[in-house]
C-alpha cells in the first residue's frame, strides 16, 4: 500500500470526489424549479464530504482526521436523505444508483474511523 502524502492519495476522498461530480451532473438534470432548492442542497452537501476528508488530513492529527470523517458521515446521511426525497418526488430519476455509490463512501468512512480510532497512539516522551 502506497504512503499517503496528500489527501488526494486517500481512496475515500477519491470516491467522494467522483460522487461529487456525479451529483452535480445529476442535479443539473433536475427540473428548473428544483435549481434553487433540491439541486443546490445536493451540491452543497456532496462537496462537504471530500472537503471534510481533505481538511481532516491537513489537520495533521489522528483525532482531527477521525472528527473530520465523522462529520463527513453526517454529511453523507444528509445527502442520502436528499436523494431519497428526490427519488420520491421524481421516481424516474436515477437516484438509487447514487445512493449505492454513497453507501460505498459511507462504508469506507466508517472503516477509516474504526482503523484510525483503533491504531495505537504514539508514545509521548517523558
């Protein structure tokens, strides 16, 4: 496994970025009446996920990364709710595919949180 030197090396960040692009494309195809409403909410919510991962990595601390991943999970739950609403309002919209993609990101985030929380803490010098 390659060393992570940048948040761009983090696989969950890469998946979240692809999800962001896909959500932007999806939301741009929603009816014009949804542009100031659901489309904007979808876009604002989805970009928080990779942004939080990036800022967590940049914090330089394990606890900062764990907190950022937890916040990204919260944003993912919000995004899932928005996609469910879109699916109910527009049954022909392919929101289920995006929910599947989001589920994968959520699973990756949960795994990252567990691994980071379980990793041994570095010993402090006396």
